[in-house]
C-alpha cells in the first residue's frame, strides 16, 4: 500500500522486507526518480516505511558487492578464575610490597575483569586495575626438587590450561637468559625451554631453569594440582600494598561480565619483592686447631643478571647478616657486617658445643630479612 505526499511516500510491507533500512535507496513502481528510506518501524509483523525523494531524481546506484562483514563472534565470557600471589618481582628499589593478580576464564569469550583490593580487612576498597586474560591452569604432575644452578634436563611438568584459547611455546637458551617463559608453579618461579602440546589444553614443559628469583626454597614439596601461571609482561596485574603492611593480608575482588557475583581471593603480604635472596655457597670448615670457619656468598634483589667484572650490588642500605649457631643444649647469635665468621675452639668450649653444630645465616635487608641458608658440621 502506498500513500504519496508532497515529497515523501509511505509504504506498508510485511516483515520479510526488513532489509529496507533508513538510508537505503529504492525505486517505487509507478513513481519516477529515486527514493530514500527515511523512517522504518515494525509492529504486528508489518513494516511501515517512509521514503523521501532524492533531489534531482538521481537514478538508483547499480547493485554492487557489499563486501564481507567483519563481525566478531558472539562468545560467552563466563566466570572469572582469580589468583593472588606475593612474588619477588617488580622494582626492588621502590620499597613497596607488591602482589600480583592473575585472572582468566575457561570460556573463549572471557576478556577482562575489574579489580578492587582491601588491605584493612574490608574497611575500605580501592580500584587496582583491570585484568586481561592471563595464561594459567593447573599442574597435573609434581616436580621433584632440583638445584637452581644448572638446567634441569631430567624433569618434565605436565600442565592443563584453563581454556583452549591459551597456548605455550618453547624458547631458546638466549631467550631464557633474557627472562622468557617465566612461570609460577606452586611457590616456585621457573623457566621452561620446551613446550610440547600433548592434548587439548595440555602441555609438557621441559628443559627447566629452577628456583628463579631466589625461589629455590620452593623447589621441594611440589604436588599435583597446584597452580600454574605464565608470568608474561601483560599477564598479572601488579598491585602495590601500603608501606608497613608486611605481615598483613590483602584481599582482591574481581568482577567480569560473566560473573554472577564478585570473585574474592586473599594472600598474605610477605614482602617477597623486598627480601634479599638467601645467601648461597655456605660452607663451614673445621680448622686444624679446632676452629670452624664459616663463609657464604651474598646475593642481591637488584643483581639477578651476572655482570662480568663487576660485583653484585648490595641492594640494601647496608650489608648485615645474622648468624645463628645451635647444638645440643646451646644457642649463639652473631650480627655481622661481612660474609664470614670464625667460631673459635675457645668459644665452642664456652658454649658447651659438643656433637653436631648447625649454622644458619640470613641477610638483614632494609625492609625484610632473607630466608635462611643452613649447614651442619659434625
């Protein structure tokens, strides 16, 4: 049905002509010139279209290929998986405890989640960023303890990622030296040189560098089912905790499009980024006269890269150590400013040291102490 006005025409069609959208050009049988759809409404399965005449009666353009639409798939975002860890990463000179939030989803459409955090048991919440999809999952096998000084070519770790959209790739030794493929497995940071796809979402990782960033203490005690996450540049969200918050607890809440309610996790604020790494190469040698010479090598949270011909920076306001000496029925403590100590035979006699003696040394940092290095002498 047509109704012609001065410079417009109204037409009624059934719903099958829904392709006639505003802006479309058309010809109308019995009327000359070209007409443009100006209004379009649909009701009761009937369409009402208003067309206006094109000035000059320009002919309708010839049919042409409209091209291929570049529409994105309408994917379900799904719920968020969130993990929060205190890691020895970030700027060591900042003096600020750092936590890292990993977020992702097992649905292909998961894209992001907004994060808020509290450091005062929920009395106040602060926005701390927006998390994009991290590459994360679960360890299916357990790693055995291995040293951090050489490539671990004996171990292999099988992991299952959250989503089939996630992927892992190997890296050359040169790339590993530059920090590539750093991953968190349980509490240990490691790097992997080989990544073998073994099934949907599953990979076998090998040629490992263990105990990165001073986490060699966590190389023992792994178990199947622990968390895995790739620590990529665009992976975790770094969250600065307030100064003086070491020993407290942080809570982080995530809300993505597909979350029916907030996803909340918490973690202890350990100050891992502010702790010096534990001393290494600890030796205790009994001398011919009965003295025991204890020596070690310090490490630095500012000196992870070895520089030929240069000493490792201290990374703290001063160099200081605490040496605990203990045995059957006695305990002795020394505060030192150099990485060695002579436990004389006379001091041993005064302490009543008989039998095995345990030496435990920590480096005293500006903000926190390192984990201990220990050795026993019979």
